[in-house]
C-alpha cells in the first residue's frame, strides 16, 4: 500500500503570493459565519463537486456525523466527563501523570483518549481505557440516529467507513440499521491510538480494501482530523457540516468544500454519472 502525498500545487512565487493573500482575506462564508448566518448549503454546489470529484468511484465515510449521530442520546461530552475519574484511578494504579487535553477538546472523549495514549505510551492502563470507551460507543449505537440514506443504493459508487470510533461500534451501527450492505469495509480505532485520524492509516486500509487509487476516492467527514487525514492520504475531501460550530472548525482547518447530508446525497451525488457497481467485501477493523 502506498501513501500518496498531498500536493499544494503552488510553484511560481507570484501564484503562491496570490494564494497567500487570498487565504488571509476572510471568505464570504467566513463573513457569514461571523454574522451567525453561515450554513452548509451556502458552501457547496453541483459545480463545486464536479470540479472536486470528476473521477470519484469510491467514497470513504466517517461514522459519527455523516452516517449517523452516534452520540444522539448517549452524549459524547457526558462520556468525556465520566472518563475523568477513571483516568485518575488508572493513573494512580500505574503511578502515571494525568494528561489534560487543551480546553477546547476536553468535551471530546476521543481527544481525552488520545491525550492518555500520547502520555502513557504502552502502559496497560491505556488499553483498559480504550476498552471502556469502546463499551460506551457500543452502548451509544442503541440510541444513535441517522437520516436513513434512502438514496445510497442509487448512487452507483462503493463505500467504506474510516472512523476514530471503535471498529466494533462502527460495524454494529450499519448492521443494526440495514446499511451494512452499503458499507462492507469498516476500519476503526484499535489499541494503536497513534493511528487514529489525523493519521491516514484507516483511509489507506479502506482504499486498499476497495482496490481504489486515492485520485478515485472522496472522504466525507465532519472534523478537522478527517480533513487532515484525507490530505495525508491524497484523497479529496468534502466536509459534512450541519451546525455553525462544525462549519467554523472545518474552515479554520483549511477546508473549503462543505455540505449538509441532504445536499450531499440528493442534489449532487446522483447526478455525477458515477459507474454503477455494488460489490461486497470483508469487514475489517484496524
């Protein structure tokens, strides 16, 4: 499997300077964000998508966001809060320092887990915390909510899941909702926490499982880590943003292609003329 680098394309100094000035100036969407009126429907169009993905035959999906609201009732901030005493207990057992993620990330259980993994390395307490979080995600599957994706079977492209959720949870949701036939390849978090996105590992595994070249694929995600992983894998990226806060975070990360899920599926994907093929494959977690 080959890692394809992301190309920024700016070679002559004049073009690079123009791009730098353009990047520094607030975009129309950013102005709308500041006025509280930004919405995903204002940032993507059929023409944008056709320019972005003329050769797309494969789509890599993040789970929580584009496919479903995994933590619709079993909330992620509550899980992150309940992790704190468990982390303290595990730290005391192993005489380990308690890591504290940046304030803006403390409501995200994945970021708390990532901070522990970076601080504690190969300590067995890391695996115990990861297993605890996997259990919480499996519980969340029971109350997860999704838009249904009635049009998935009409799109004529092949799908895989690339997620920072545990592979077991990411496999359970499609299976429980009848979407498993659309997502035969699922790659999620394992005990190797350093391979969580923004590391491109799960994307590269998905490409390999699909037999896809990066230029033929599109990543759909709702977080900066998804965007950065797609960049590292050389895969085009389209941000799913259904809330102003998600729009803001993706824009701050450098993403400029955003859409809501209905805009993704109905007006755009079905009209792109992608080849119709549906093949099944093995579900993996790595």
